C-alpha cells in the first residue's frame, strides 16, 4: 500500500512537469489607448476633405473658439475666395456697428414752408433707401395727409431720390442680376416706370393714384427733383428697426435688402449720396478697426452678387469672433442667421444630426462657389466660429454643401473629454 501511494505522488509530479495540470492564466484588459479629441476632429475633417470634389476644387476653412481665440482647425485660411452671400455678414455687421440696431429708414412727404394747410402747391416725396418699403406704407402716408387737412395739390409730386446715386447696377454683376435696379425710393413689388426705368417715379405715381382715390385733388404730374432746404414735413413713414431688417436680409439671403443697406451705410457714414464705393469704404474702415491692418480682401457690393468680391476664412472668423464678443451687437447679429434644419437657407440642411437647431450660419452660393460661415455650440457647450469657403468646381453645389454639413456636424458633436480605445471599442471619459 505504501508503495502504491508513492507511485501516485510520483505520477502527479511527472504529469505536472509536462504541463497537463497547469492552471489557465487570468485574462487582463490591455491599458486604454487615449485618443486626443482634437486629433480625432482633425482626422474626421481631413477625411471629408479627401472627397473627389477637391481633385479640382479649392477649400479655405478656419474654426476658432470664440472665448479664447484658440484655433480648433484650419486649412488654407488665407487663400482668397469669392464669398458669395457670406458677404452679407459684413454688410450686417457694419450696419449694426455704424447705424445701431434701432436705426429706422425714413420715407417722407414735404411741402413748401409757406404752404396752406388745405390747398398746397408742390408736394415733395423723398426716399432714404428703405429696403422694406411696401405699397401699404404709401397708403398710410396719404392717410396722414388727410388727417392734416390736405384737400388739393395744385402743383406737382416731386420725387427726390438723391439720397443715393443713380448707378443702378452693382460693380461686376452678371447681366441677369441687373433687374434689381435699386433706388433711394423703391418698392420691390412696383416695376420701374416704363421709358425712364425709374423706380422712384413709379413710387410717385403710386402716391398720386392713392391721393386721388382718397379724394385729394392732384393737378400736376410726377416729376424728379429735390426737396427745398426750408420745406416742412407733413407725413413720415419709419421702417422697422434695423435689427428686424438684417434678419429679413440674412435668413432668406435677400440681395435687394443687402444692396440698399450697403449704399445707405455709405450715405450715413461717408455722406450723401450713398454709393457702392462709399459703402465699400465704410465696411473697410470698420474691418480695419477689427483686424488692425489694411484690408487684404476686396468688397464692391453688399450682397455678394459680384465676383469682384474676395475674402478668406481668416477674415470671416475674425469678424465672427469680434461680433460675438461685442455685447451690444451680438444678440441681433446672431438672431439674424439661419438655424440649421429650422429656417432660412438652412431649413433643409443638417436635419437629424447634432447640428440641427444648434448651428447658426450664413450660406453663400454662386456658380462654382459654396460658402458657409457662422457659429455652433459643441457637445461641451463651447461656442466656436467657423468659415468654410469652397470654390472652383463644376456642377451642382450639393456635394460642397454636403461637405459643409458634415463638418458642421463634427463641430457640434465635438467634445474635449478624452476618448479611449479598448479592444477596438471607443469610449468617452466622463
């Protein structure tokens, strides 16, 4: 029996030495490999920018944290591009800074200083570039005359459009953009007077018809002219505040409003008459205050219709950061921008992704040009300003817009919390 026990022990030792009874080692997780959030964001955007569109197309992009000025991402930020309707960001900013959010455009009726209350000679109709003037506003002016006791106009209706110059087409506009034909006294729905092609005279005839319909006699005709220095006001219409007007401009990207506003800025800052050149000088003066250096860009109009306009992503983000940090200007400026997936020119874009109802930006489109510039809030609640300029492609703008939307989604979903990678599975450190 003793011999048998010894044999069993020896056998166990023998088999153990051969590894038959070796215990299975405990599996341990490999250490997490940290993924830098900024590096991941760069990788995601760089991947998007390898799309076939950029075989020929050019890209300029910059993303900046508005509070710190930190550059989150950039690629070719100093390359010049046609800005298209992102030009309106500069028009709106200059208007708010120079005119104020409460500024209102005036459209006024005057009479001679010695005119009688009931029977007057000439009546003077002056416009000051109200970009949202409506036919019903003329009706209200006529009602004011009635309330003042006016019964007869023995002279002419003298239309004064001298607040702006007489150049009707913007520099570098394509021929099919010329029907805008803006004037200091313009109603969009009223076509220019045949023969003269004058919108101001057309407004004058609308006034005459309304006067006669309300029972006020008009003996004379509608003629161009100027208001005498000693004339007195008998009726005045004020536009909605500028804050409302820039919202009506930026949300749908309204060229009519942008061009009248651009010239009006020139008139108010540089002196009457307002011109595209004076508007340009006012914008450049404002931007030089922001950047601290002479312009390395070019503006010639207020809407972005002209291909003479040239800017870069660097300037876009400089403007956006300045406006966001300016307490007096920021609320109205931000409120004017289209909201992703909600309204304006972004109504049908970025729906169902993190940028929906968060990202606010101005779009821009010309043939071969697509731009997007504005703000979004990241997953951490950090506000970033961005400018994306894509140009020199052929065909539809859809591929360029899709790329902008992808980048907008990445920026809105971006978090600075470290990301780990374990066995191929990504997790975020709370």
